[in-house]
């Protein structure tokens, strides 16, 4: 179960963040370049527009029962019978 959730986070959050990073090419220090090589990157967690930006797709793409559906955060996404919501990557981490 944990392995599947890590795989989901990698696909839904980390891969998207890495793609954005390479498209925008910000100036990063050596420490930051090292940091962005793992899914729990402080850069992705603390830099606006990455893991915090659910409206740009930085969220779970499947409902998570540990996060109740939130009508503001999850606007436009299906409300499931299981009651799970779609946490941002920051919330999910």
C-alpha cells in the first residue's frame, strides 16, 4: 500500500514538479540542485507554484480517504461515495 502511494505521489506530484523545473529553468544553488533529486524536496515543498498549487495540477489525481473532500480545494473534481478528497502535493506529503 505504501509503495503504491509513493508511486502515485511520484507520478502526480514529483514528475510534474520536475517537468516544470526543467521548463522554467530557475537559477538553483548546488544544494538546491541536489535537493530536487528526491520527491520530498524542500524546494518543491516551499516554493510557491510547485507542490502547493493544486489548481495547476499539483494534487493527487485520485481521491484519498485520509483527506475529506473540500469544496474549495477540490472544486470541479468528482465527489466520490468514499468521501475522499484530492489533497495538494504539500498536504499529501
